[in-house]
């Protein structure tokens, strides 16, 4: 059974959350200084998702990152169950 790394899923989720919070804080404070790093963090989250979180069976980009939990998801392309390493 092939497994996906939960470490990279957590990194992707953390980068996305930090990017959204920075961008939102910049918009709410009406200063555009935190918006650029916020979008850079969002871009980094997308890069991590596209390079490290691929289906271990068909290598499609259709996986959803999970922080924790036992609810294993199915790949939308090949319909195989995707298991995480821990």
C-alpha cells in the first residue's frame, strides 16, 4: 500500500493559512505591505501541493491535504483510496 506524506500536507495547510491571514490583515488595515508576502505564501502552498501532494497511484493533482484524521479520501481520477503515512 502506497502512502502520502502527512508532513507535506501540514506544511501546505500552514502556508495557506498564514498567507490568507496576512493578506486579510493587510486588506483590513488598509496597508498593502502584508499583502505581497501573503500572496507569496499562498503561491508557496500551491507549489507544495502540486509537487509533493500527488496521488501515489496515478500521480494526479487531485488530492486534498489533511491535517489529521482517519478519513481517507479517494482520488478523483483513479478512485483509489489515499492513505497517509501516520
